[in-house]
């Protein structure tokens, strides 16, 4: 079952409280440190949409030299992939290097909240951010639109 409007509003409200939190790999403390994966877990837990979400330890560079879809496999444990434009409270994930390895929470598409290395947690426009829109790393997809997927939490 998909999220209700009240649950979606709670997710968005919680996500916005994380804005300004510095980036810290595997961090889970609002105002102190968070990464893009732990942000998702903390927001859905704190908004009451899910119980505790355990994230197995991972290297901050796993996506560069691996092809296993660890990020989307993790998300699929509690969310379903959807087509079409995402709704508030949904998840958007992008492919960086070899795998889908970066995600954010939709506020109102294309407005998202996500945590980026050297920037921290912030509100962004997913269609205006060049790093999110175009493959900039040296791969076969360089210069092409960056692949992305959408997911919606199960309630």
C-alpha cells in the first residue's frame, strides 16, 4: 500500500528539518552528519512511516568500482519502484559511475532534499542541478542524461 497524503506530508516536513546537516559518511545525527542513504532511513523512521531501518556498512566509494546495485536493493526492501513523476515523500535515485548510488526525497518534484559530499543536506532542483542531470564522470555515458529511478515507500 502506498503512502497516505498525511504520511507524505510528514516525510517532507521531516526531510526539511535535516537541511543544513553536514555531510558525513554513514552519519545519522541531525545537525551533525548524514549521507544520502542514512538521510532516507532517518527521515522515514522519524516521520513514523517506518520502523528502524538497518543499513549495512558500506564504503563511500563502493559505486565507483562495483556493479552490484546495493543502493536500489536496499531501497527495494521498503519501497516499490514507480513510473511517472514522483509525488512528495517519494525517493529519487541517480546512477553515478557504475550503479544507482545517490538518492533524495521529493518535496514537490523537481524540488528534493538530499545530502551531497562537501555540501551536506540541502534543498535542490533535480532538473537544474547539472551533476544530477548529466553524466559528468568518465564513463561510456559521459555527457548523456543521468539515469534515474523513482520509488515510493510502502506504508
